[in-house]
């Protein structure tokens, strides 16, 4: 029996060694799996953080660009208002010329044109002053302009309406005006 006992003991020892080896291998495999899961989770965490960072940066850039556009648009609106106001004040100043200044302006232009066959359209409010000025021009007493005047010949009309003059020069005056006022 001792041989059988020896064989049994040897088999038990081998079985215990095999169990320990399997347990050791299983423990190593569990540790490896655990490390892989932790590494995968860390990579996923880093990817999520990087995506969030990129999204935050792009959102910040988009918001900054939108704010810059709104500021630029507001500046343009304010510049436009400023130009409109200056144009309105200029028109008011031009319209508030005295009759004498208005007549002198017409005389100067008539002298420069040298054409004697002209008809003059003026604001209705200035008709009496111009009749008394004895200008060498026919005054149109049926058609009137709001501001300034128009000299008409058979071939051409000379438009000296203040509003039209200001409007024609608005594009060239505007930038210079903004530059001057912002200094």
C-alpha cells in the first residue's frame, strides 16, 4: 500500500501543483485584463477630454468671431448714422442761406456758364427775392424744387439741387468724414 499511497500522494502533489499553476496563470491573466481595461478606459477618457477641449476651442473661436462681426456691424451702423447726420446738417445749412447768398451763388454759376437762354427752377419760398434780383434768366413760376436750383437750357439741365449734390458726393465724402471725426 505504500506504493499506492506514494502514487496517490504524487498524483495529489501534481494535481496541487497544476491547480496552483492554473490559479497563478489565471491571476496573471486577470491582472493583464485589468490593466488592459484600465488602459482602454484611460485612452477613452483622454479622447473624451481632447474632444471636449477641441469643441470648447472651436466654440470659443466661433463666439469670438461672431462678437467681432457684431462689433464691426455696429461700427458701420454708427458710421452710417454719423454720415447721415452730417449730410442732414449740411443740407439744413445749405438751405438756410440768406436770399443774398443764394442769389450770389446763382449769379456766379450763370457767369461761368455764359448761356443766356436759361430757365431757372427754384424753391417757391425764394421766388420774390429772385424776381427782385433782376437776373438775366427766366424764372419758372410753375415748377419748383425743394432745395437749391436747376438751370435748364434747350440741350441740358444743370442740377444744383443741394440734396442731389450731397448725395452724389456721399460716397467720396463719407470715408473722409469718418476718418476726420475719428482722429
